[in-house]
C-alpha cells in the first residue's frame, strides 16, 4: 500500500492545529501508521530540505523548522501521496484554495503549516529519514471494506 510522509511544522503545533490537521487525513479515509512529536536537529532539517540548499530562503527555512516541536507522521492509502498534497494545498497559503489546510489556516509561504512528500520516491526517502522501521505500525483498519471496493 502507498505511503507518504507528512510533518506538521512548528507553526502548526504552536497554533494548536495538530488535531484539526490529523482529523482531515483521518476522515478522508487514510490510515495513520506512524506518529511522533519531536524536536528536529539541524542535521535532520538539512537532510530533509537538501534539494533547497542553494536557495536564498534555505537558512531561514532550517531556522524555522528547528525552532519548535514538529509532528512527524506516516499515512497509508491508495493514492495518498498526491491526495495529501491536494488536502494540504499550494505552497503559498495565499494561493492555496479554501478548503485546503494552507488555504484555511495560512498566510505566508515561510509559515505554511505542514509538509507533504511530493512524489512516491520522495516519500520513501523521507519515511526512511524520519522513522525507524519499528516505529511504523502495519495494520488493517476494520473499515477497509467500507473504504475500498
Ligand atoms: P514542503 O512541504 O515544506 O516541502 O513545501 P512544498 O513542497 O509545498 O514547497 P517547497 B517548494 O518544497 O518549499 C519548501 C519550503 O521552503 C519554503 N519556501 C519555499 C520559502 O520559504 N520561500 C520560497 O520562495 C519557497 C519556494 C516553503 C516550504 N516550507 N516551509 N516552511
Ligand atoms: Mg517540498
């Protein structure tokens, strides 16, 4: 089954949006298989955002993501990588559609509340970077026959 890596960023935690954000993926029908609240080391932040290391916003991004606890999660389900990106909304919250997490709760790109893997391969890399295998639970929700035909 497809998996994605999601992380509620320090702004989402500080603003008390953890429950609201998790609710959206839960009620959609995705399955939570990994969850932890953690402080992010500079080393982990730099690995996670390695693709952006030459960009001017990189130092500020690392500073922000290490500034307070983050909720790291792995979610599972058919098409979860692309669907989670839709639920999250556009990178710039001012361009994100109402009804998306960023569209409903954010106003600026550097405080966009949540990260979601952008492709299946990225998801696999990010899950390995953030979680140990034994931290992930494989389980079949009893709802499965009501979610998938
Ligand atoms: P992430 O899920 O955090 O990776 O965001 P997303 O994939 O939607 O957007 P990208 B382009 O990967 O942005 C990564 C983080 O960099 C911030 N950023 C991005 C800026 O601060 N300024 C910019 O001009 C751009 C393009 C937004 C993202 N995270 N935060 N916070
Ligand atoms: Mg990204």
